[in-house]
């Protein structure tokens, strides 16, 4: 039996020129799919386009969906700190809000969210661990202030 290989590709080709057409009530889904397929044909060679089985249109994520993606990332960090160091790390709603805003863009969606979590929470937390500061207190909290985040003892 022959094995089949599937590939899933994502692209923002259409968004570059037609961002205003995507959204609720702007364009009929069938018309939008036809327009996107036309744009794909302009961008890629026929040999490649003929291998595309289906085009699926995803709506932009909203703030609530970004937070749903973010919360497990933050929970994993908090659980790891608790398990490895027996230290509680609290991440309040306003911090989640800040990280969600910093890690999302209409152009790239949530692709930068993990790197934003690393940059704003994990790297500063790692510095506390490496310096030995983290062990001095049993409870820490991530707080917003000064245009960024800080991790402070509670």
C-alpha cells in the first residue's frame, strides 16, 4: 500500500492586499475563497498550485482566544516552578492581558506569543533562579509596571 504525505501550509498572502475584506459580514465565504485562490495562483507556479487540495480560511483570533492559548503556557511555567523549587508564582489577569497584547498582532496572529512569554516571564524568572534570588522567598508574583513586567516577592 502506498503511503500518503500531507502538508499543511499557512500564509498571509491575501492579507497583505485585502485585510479590509476579512471579518464579520464583509465578504461571502465563497467569494473570499475564490479571491484567495486567485491570489495564490498569482504568487505560486502552476505546478505548485495544482498540488493544493484545499484552502481553508481562518478568521483572526480575538483577545479571548489569545488568552486561551496563553493560559496553558503560563500555567506550565507556574507548575514547573512549584514542582522544581517549591515556590509559588502568581500571574494575575492584568499580566495575562499585557502578555496577550504584546504577543499578538493582526498580521502574524499568535505566532509570537510563546516568544513573548519567554522574553517577558521565563527569561526574568531564569535570572532569578540563576542568581539564587528565587529561593529567598516562597511566593512570587509577576506584575505590570513601567511599560513592562517585573517578578517580585509577595
